[in-house]
C-alpha cells in the first residue's frame, strides 16, 4: 500500500509541469484573424529587412588557399 502511494505521488509531482505547459489561456486565442494579419505584416517586414541587409553585404572575392603552393 505504501509503495502505491509513493508511486502515485511521484507521478503527480512529475506530471504537473507537463500539464502546466499544455494549458493555454483563452485570451491568447481571441480575434485570430487580426492576429494572423499582424503576424503576416510582421513576417513581410522582417523578410524585407532581411533582403535589404543581404544587399548591403559586398561581394566576396574568390579565395584560392593553394595559390602560392602551385
């Protein structure tokens, strides 16, 4: 009987963090259409900023590490 109580207590203690992570509050999922529009705009802005940043990187010269050895 004592072993059963210890096992059940261990399962409850170890299972609590997993249960807490899976719970989602209802306030996060309100107005999903507005949230997806905002997310799309942010993603588009981030993509544009990334492409602009890539354009500012100068072209690299091709390096030949064995040039002096030939």
